[in-house]
C-alpha cells in the first residue's frame, strides 16, 4: 500500500472517530460503554484523535517531509491500544471499544511496515 492511500485512510478513520465522538456521542456511548454524558476527557480524546488525523493527512500529502509524524502516529496508536486493551482485560471497557481500537493496532503495524520499507528520502 502506498503512503498516500495508507495515510489518507488513517486520516479519514481518525476524522470519523473524532467527529463521531463530538457530534454523535449519544448514539455511540451506550455501544462503546462510555458514560451517558460526555466529560471533558471525552472531548479532549476526540480532539486528540482529530489532531492525529490531521497529521496523517499531512503525511498522505507529503510522506517525505512529514515522515517523523509516522513514528508519532505509531506511538499514539499503540498508546490507545494499550490503554483500552488494559481496561478491557480489567473488565471496565467493552468488547466493542476493544474491537474498535484493534483498528489502531492494525494501523500501527502498517505504519511500521511503511517505515521499514521506505528510506527516509522517499526512494524505494
């Protein structure tokens, strides 16, 4: 998968998740096992997801110039995975939430594969 496609899909995924948390929270909260009303932390997380989505968009537009954002993306995605899987294993996060964050695990792996196969100068 080329960088433009990979990081465009990642940007869209983050935009959908972040915006959904902001504008459709009432529909998502019961399914994801979140509090019935959004807290400040929910809003902060949604905004962070959107910021990362913007970074993925920048990578999609110029993967060489914004290459360092890829490492940040891997770290961010894995941080969400560890936190949510940990809470799932502890019994206080739903399977739906754990399933959703599995997409982040897949993206982290794809981002790492991209870095491994693409030199910093963008040549193949």
